[in-house]
C-alpha cells in the first residue's frame, strides 16, 4: 500500500508541477540508452523489418527516423499532456501481485 500511495502522489505531483529540463534530459538519456540496447536483440530487428515492409521504407531509415521522432517528442509539455490525459486521479484501478508460496 505504501508503494502504491507513493506512486500516486508522484503522478499527482508530475501532473501539477512543471517538469524540470534536468528530468527531461535524464528521460531522454534513458530512452536513448534503451533504444541502443534494444538494437542488439533479434525481436527489435524483426519489428523494424516488419515496420519497413508495411511502410515501404528502408530499415536503416526507419531506425534513424524512429529514434529522432521519439527523442524530439520527449518534452516537459508532452509528458504533462500525457499524464493529464491518461492518469486520472479519480478513475484508476490498482492491481497488486503477490508471489506464489
């Protein structure tokens, strides 16, 4: 319960307060590193190839374009817009999983 309450309070704070450029930079770095790590897995490449076939683009073009689009879309305004749109304080469901014994 304590973790759930902390998470909800964190989301409320992010929705109401300005997100610092330092936090946005950290988030961009995280996603950039994640993107680079994912490029080393087969599933990631299969998805890129499928995406390229569907959209008739080159795989390398798709890779470069996707990373740039994602990095450019990470802004304080977009994060707050997302949080406001998808994290309603009054209407949510919490699910707590406990390990089997």
